[in-house]
């Protein structure tokens, strides 16, 4: 079940990855192969198996509402590609 | 202006986002308060979205959400789970928001509003839990360069979303719904409920359809409303805007519009390049929540008395009017204040005391609080002080007029009413000779009014009583003055 070039571009955009036309063609075939591979899961009979969102038999892993000190501001901003004062600086966000 | 015969039905649904009053964030132990904090100081690798971190659910936030659901008559299913809602925007540090998609903590429900004497139940679709985003500050530098700044403190603060059914047919109903919802959240002490500060936010879906039509019209989502007043204005504007387009034969495109408060209009927000593609999937880092019935009952047992129950109790227990009760139960703090004042009176006098206390709280106190822009919990006058003041008035120590002056001083200074009364010589004159002397003086100086009364003009007595009250600087008992005047005027023609 091959992906269309448009679907490849859509996914690239969601992932914030820029692709050339050549790359679209290349990933179109590669991604289609991966999807086909996973398609084999459809063959498993799940008729009487309740759906599950988790593979571990755990639930209610929670913490009490106790605040703890945060990390130092300089550490927080250490990886900022751009910084202005004590803020992260990013490109203008257009609504 | 175009007018047509077509009548439209307005349909409004509201989505409310309420920040929960937890001490720590939703999935990490950073402090949840951020309003007075400097930027990026309540931040850790988890709320920064660093790779390899593990979120852990704040139990209190879950309980607050369940409590809200119970107060809104929702179902609380046995199982709930969190999901990732993916979208790329710089206020989301991880590139996704942890939210609840198909298994929220609470489903269904309703709340009851009262409008123009009519009660209506408005449906609730669901109540779920998610995390707030970072705060973006948009900057335009003097050189014209535009960019945005990010403060991550708000990121990860617990955010509860209450989705309402499209059940409302007017902006007035929408406002009543919001006021009621906020009142409930404040009673539960789960949200500060302040729209201006952004801890209680509201988006609205508005559509119109010809009266009697069963299909819904195109839905417009209205955002950016930062006060109750702006919600009301924005909805009125949006309804009129859509009506005008439909009357002129136009069509309403489905879109998102932002309310521009200072211009009083909604404007189209640039539609996104492509439709949202949130790609929800179960949050693999968070095991599901199982709300066993024992836990649910424990949460229910911890819930405070809600406005509806309190209202019914106040009506029957204190014999007050609907109007008085609706004002008293506006906030739990005000209701508690009232009850504390009434409880100080002996049991046999409680009903009478309740009426007096309600009058003071809904009258003088409300006026002064309003003028000083504070709430009841900040007032210097205590329930005990109020109770003592009413005692002084009831036992005849001070007159009603004096009581108001004393109340004013108590409000300003927090002093004890007895001290104020004694210190200022305000004790009511009940000694009849002192009043008699004042009555004599007034009758001498106002012979015309005295004659009018004797001539059958009963109204004149009011003027004379007023003059005696003036003579005694308000300290005389008006009833006593009245009787004494009448006595004098009849036996001394």
C-alpha cells in the first residue's frame, strides 16, 4: 500500500523536516515498505482481546502534591539556541 | 438595515480551561504558582521536555478533577488514561501536550442555572485533565524586528478542561453558566476563577440556524475573551454578525475568530495552512488511572457543601428571602462569615439575628467592600464584631443611625463596637427626661409643624421626630421620641 508523495510531504511537515523532490520519492518507497511490514500485524486475530493502551500491568502511579525546588535558571537557559534576558528567544509566532 | 422574516435560533457551547490550585505542577514537582515569579525559575528537565525524563501524575490534580465531575453530576468511569496531543508550537516544550482523549476522568453531567426566575439544566460533555503551556511574549523591537520570548514557568501547570454541550441559546445563558461554573470551582477550592489573571479561560462555539431547523449551522469558535464582560460582549457581537450575514443571504464559514476588546469586534484568525493533525496516541510514560469505587467515595466524602445545597439549607434554616440567600452564598467565604455571626446569638434569637446579619452583610458591608475593592476575608470587621454591634442595637444601647456610623468605623479600624460607642458617647439616650427636654425644645421652635399635626396632618410628626433626633445627635430612640411627641401634642393643645 504505497504512500502518495503528498502524504510524505505532509508527514515531513509535521516532523518539521524539509525534503527535496528526490528525497520525497526515496522516502515514499522506504516508508511504504515499513508500513507494509507493520501491516502484517493486521493478520493477528484480536477478536476476543480487549484493547489496551499499555503493555505493563501497572496503574495509578502517582505522586503527592509536594513542590520541590526547581533547577537553576542558568542551567535552564544553558541550551537555549537564543536567549534574551531570562527568556528563551524564538522566531516570531504568527497567528 | 435589512430585516427579513427569518427567525434564528442561537446555539452556544463553552469550553472552559481552569488552572487547578495545586501546589506543584501536573507531571513534575516544580511549584505551580508562577504569577509573581521571575521567568524560567519554576522549571525542571520534565517541564522543559528534555529527552529521557519521566512524568509522574499529581494525585491531588486527579482528585480535584474528579471532585469537579461529581459536583457537575458527571459519571466517573473506572478507567481513565492520558494521551499525547501532538502539535508544533513553541509554547509546547515537548512538541505535544499531555491531555486526555477518549478516556477522560469524567463524562457527561449538567449544571443548573437560574435566569429571569427560570431554572435550566445545561449539559456537560466531559471534564478532563491536561497540562498548561509555556507563556509566549510577542516582541516588536524599535528596529521593527519581531520575535517571541518564552517563559516556561506556566508549562505543566495542571489545567482542567470543562467541555459544555451546545445547550445555550443566548449570551445571557452563557454568562449565567460561566458564573455558576466558577462558583462551583471556588466552592470546591480547585480554581481561583479569575479570568483577568488567566487562571479561568473560556472559548465559545457560536452558530445560528433558522428556527425549527434540526441541522446545526456552521460553527465559529471565538477566543481571546479575558473577562466575564468580554465574553458577554463578544457573544452578543458574534450573534449579531452572523445574523446580518445570513439575513443578507450570505454563508458563515467555519473558522476561529479572536475577540478584540477595545474595538468590540471579532476578527478572523488566519486559518492554519492545513487542518490540525493532532495524532493522539496513548501516553506511553503514564500508566492508566483506575478510579476504584472506594477511592471515589473517599473523594466524595471530602467535598464541601455546594452552592445548591447551601442555598436550600439557608432558606429553610434561617427563613431568609431567596434574594438575601443568593447574595450570601455567592462565595463560601461570605456564607461562612454570615453563619459565624449568626451562631454567636442565642439559639432562640437566631432567625431574627439571621435577618439582621444578612441586612448588614448584603447592605453596608457589601457597599464598603465594593468601594474598597476587597473581599469579605480581607475585611477588618469580624463576624464577632458584627454580632456585638447587632446586640448593642437590639438591646437599645445605640440607635439604628448610630449603628451605621459605628459599623463604618469598625470597617475602617477593626475596633470593637463597645469601645467605639463608649469612647464617642454614642450610647442611646433612653432616660426619658433627657428626651423630654429635647421634645420640649423642638415643639417650641416648630410651632407650625405642631399645629399642622394637631390639625390632622399626621405626616408632620415625622418632621418633628427628625428634629428631636437632630437635637440628640441621633442618640435618642426614635420609637420613644415618637410616643413622647404624640403624648405632648395630644394633652397639651
